[in-house]
C-alpha cells in the first residue's frame, strides 16, 4: 500500500466534498434538545440530519442502504449500512458512531468568528460542531469509500449518527433496542467523538469519565432584607452553599472527599498516564487559556493527566439568585442556586453517585436552611476492555504510516454515554475511541475548531483499522 497516495486520495475527498458540507453544517444551529426545548418546531436538528443523509447518498457505496430513523417524540437517528467487501463476509460487523447535535453558542468568540459562522484559518475550520462531532459521519463513509476504491477488505459496517449526545444520549437506548436485529453483534466499535493529546499521532481513548449534574439551592429568607440589618443574624445563602460544597470538595486541593465518588485506578492506566505526560510535556496544561499568573492544580504532569481522566472533579457551571454587579444592592438575598457538574471516575456508577450526592448535600443543612439538590443528567463512564493484539498492531501501524509517529493511549475527561451503553450491550467487542479534539480546539466553548490535517490523517487511519479487522475476522473464522 502506498501511504502517501492513500493520504492524498483521502485529502482530496476532504477538500472537494467534506469541507464544503461541513461549512453548511456549521451554519445550522442544531442545538441539542437540552439547550433547545423547541428543537422539533425549529427544525434545525432535522436540517442537520438531512444534510448528512444527502451527502451520504451522493457519495454512496455499492449496496449501501440509508435511513433516517424516527421514533415518536425522539430526536432522529441516521442509520447507514454498508455490506462487507467481497471476501470479508464472515468477519464480525463493525459499528461506527458519531453525533450531529451541538452545544449552545457560548460567548467569547473572536471578532469575525462565531458558532454558526464557519471560518477557515491556518488549516483550522472554526465553528460549533465541526470537531464535536459533525465530521464523524463524513470521516466514516470516506474511509469506507477509500477501501472500496482500493479493493481492500472490510466487514459489514453500520453507521449510527445520533442527535442527542450533548443531552446525555437519552434517546439512544430506544434506537439501540429497535435496531438491534439490523446491527447484529459488532466485533469492533469505532467512535469518533473523543480527543487527542496532540495533532501529530493517533490517540486512542482508554477510558471516559462519567457525569452527574444538578441544581443545588439554599433558601434562608422569604424575601431579601437590608444586609446591614440582617448580616450576623441571618446566614447568607451563599455561605450555606459554600459549607455544603466543602462536604464534597476540598477547597484547597479540589479533591472530592467521599470514597463512594472515587475509584481505584488500574495499574495499566497509571502507566499510560505517565507515558502520555512524558510525550505531551507542559502541553498537558498549556493547551488551556490560563490568565497570566495562573498555575495548574498540580506540579506533576502525570497527576494532572490522572486528575482529568480518573479522578472525580467538581465544577460550578451556572448560578441563579445573584444579580449582575451593576445591579447588586446591599441586600442579604433570600436564596442562591448553583448548577453543579461532577465528573466521575470511569468505573463509578452514575445513578448511585447521584443518590449519594443528594444524600450528602441535603443532610442536616446549616442553620436549618431550606436546601435542595435536584439531580439532572447522570451518565456512567467507560473503561476499555483489553485490546486484542491485532488491533493494537493495526493502530500502531496506522499511526506510523499516516502521522509518522506511533499511537498513544490515554483516558479522556469527558463523557460519551453511548460507550457505557455499548460496553454493557456488546462485552465481547473491541473498541477504538478516538477523535480530533486536541489542544485549543475548545469543544463546548468559544472558538471551537476542527484541525483539518489531523482529520484527514485520522480518516486514513480508520480505513486501515477497518481493513485490518476485515482481514483478522476472515483469518480467524
């Protein structure tokens, strides 16, 4: 196989067909249902799915079938099935995953840039959803098209592109159940919704953290009163919340205290984190836009990798009851609400963690304040099964062929609810979880971008892995 030719052919498809489609996709404000309660009437999710379906039809593979599957009251799902290449019919099927729904706009975009305004600058495609995760459907089908053009093996492949991932994938179990007979029993799952430590090699995700979020509220008064009159007599609702948060998180270190919310880190993951830290160096933390003078939470780079992949961490991501500074009078406010986001270790079950969090926060409230914790999303994380030798070899070879450097293995701090579902449903499957969310790509935030060269190389790597699985499946049958 001629690797430069492979990369060139795939790069041409990206430049000629995929990038124009992504420009149109980014323009669609297809916010996930959690952020757009009127998504059905607005029609943006339907528009995004139709755009992807039309592109797939224009670039169809012989024998391919495509359907936009719709269940009542749920977001649609794009389901594409590509039959096995001749000679690989006995290989176990492959499931490829991505999503088309998006996070909300966020403020802070650079001048001339915006969430729904695609801009290409220095090889980066800026705009909401291009990297997280609109590119996935195009990448997956492009890899399969390339294999067919080259006459290389691949098993029967199923593409599932959902539209509820950013809301916790709560629609996905119903689709998995409905489509189970058409999916079969995958021998390999490829998810293209993860991150990469750098843009110079293939990064394989070994684990994903879980997530529990919710609203913590403290009420101390029926109405606001003069702060000079009441302070010292009435505890402020904000201080009540500070005391409650201290039950969960040590303010000086950021470590989560409760053993039920922590987990033992497997030795293999400790070793992988140390190796990732050695390769990445200070980019482990320098990829984040720290303000001048700000330091990371730990001086040891390996500990920082573990903090963001295997340790629970709490963030306050929203608040209510706090007026803007210009409108803040000398008033002791009646109450405060905080939106909490607790990232969980990959092996901690989310529903149990949500119950434990509520128990800790609501027990014996300070000063008898009225305290409530209303949990929202609860998504269990995922820890990859052992990697089969053929897959490890294929990933290493693909990375060296298309990036010029070996593959790397590292956990990610985000959550892909789909992975926990699939891990439970298909325990015998191998998993390749990868993506293009590298340094400064800023998924969910302002100035999100897709690194185009990395995406092209990743597409070539996906093609190689699919070919290796097709060959391995045939030889072992």
